[in-house]
């Protein structure tokens, strides 16, 4: 039996019950973070909690009590020892509210839970999808619990033997994946969409930009058909090369991707944030 943090205490998973009128459940009014856990330690926690706060602020939710969230993370990790990689999920919702879009007056709900992660390997396959992200939406760039679009797109990708779906924004420019940011290599240039494209400000993306550098520029989705290399970044992927996009095969990991994988592995091993 695992232990889950609910609001202000650690409880058995069977007791971690959220009310049926919780706004995060009824209308997806919530934000979340997913952190990598290795050897009982969380990675880049301060950055993740900063983003949790930004997402809550952007959604108009009360900001989470970060001291409480840190305590919850520590207790959940301690209470659920894992032999390998772990996935720590922090969820902060609007709490109990009337049915419908209007928020109530109750305090937010906080859930922190830990489950096993998995090694995704150095490369993967991806597909492009016909749907787009609205870069002008009020939730653009926020990590909200309203992930139905991503669920549909990822299912589409898995039906085609891929682990990720890549898509454009309404301007036709490359945006992101359902759970990853995307980098492309064009004649030696490393390029990734800017945040104004509507993509999430990924923590691994941020670290790759700091540690390796890249140009943040708008490029059309069609660039994936011509890129020398493509790689994905994400909290549970780290840096992962793409060996197939739709029907196109790429050599992966290519030299730029391989360097990114090596640098990220070395730097992240030294920069684990407790």
C-alpha cells in the first residue's frame, strides 16, 4: 500500500479521496508538476515549484504553499522507497466548488503521489498530428490538468507505433509534443520553438538552453521533414533522440543529440536539487 499526501497529511492511497465536486475533477481547474526521482532525491525541484506557482497564478488559483509542498514531496518520497526511477506528481486544484465553471470559496486541494518511472531509451519514434495548439489561449504555456487534447493526440501516436505526437500552433509553426519540448538541428543550428509559440516552458528545455544553447525561433511544422536531427526533452525523457517521424527515418542519436544527452546526463547528476 502506497502513501499519498492529501492537503495537509500523509494517508494510505485508499484514503486519498478527493470530493466529487472538486473543481480539478469537474472542469480540470488545476495545475500540476511531474518531477523525476532518483535514489530518493528529486531533480530540479525548485524550478518545478516555481513553475507550479506561475501556472497557478496564470490560472487565477491561489498560489500553493511551497513550504507545505516541499514537506509533502519529502514525506511521500521517504514513505514510498523505489528501487529505480520514480515519477513524483504534484497536483494543485481549485478545490470544492459548485458544478460548472464558477469557482467556490473552499481552499485548494493538494495531492502529491509517487509512482515508478521508466527508462525511455536514447531514441524513440514520433508522429505529427493534424490538431493544433492555440498559442493565444489564456492557458497557453500553463501546466494545467486540462490534458484531454494531449490524451487524444498521444493515443493517436501510440496507434502508429510512436511514443510522442508533435504538433503545430494555429500559425502553422512547430509547437511541442504532448509531454515534451522539441529541438531540431538544421545545418548545424540547434533550434527550438520560443515560448510565444504556445509551448510549455519545460524544465529540461530550460536546462538544455542553459547548458548547450539553441536558437529560440519560429519554424514551420514542415521543418521536421528536413531536419538533420530531432530530439525531445522532458522530465522523464531527459534528452531523447527521434529515429522516426511519421514515415521518415532519421539517424539517431546524431552527433548533436548525442552531445546533448551526454552533457545533460553529466550536468544533471551534479545538479540534483533537494
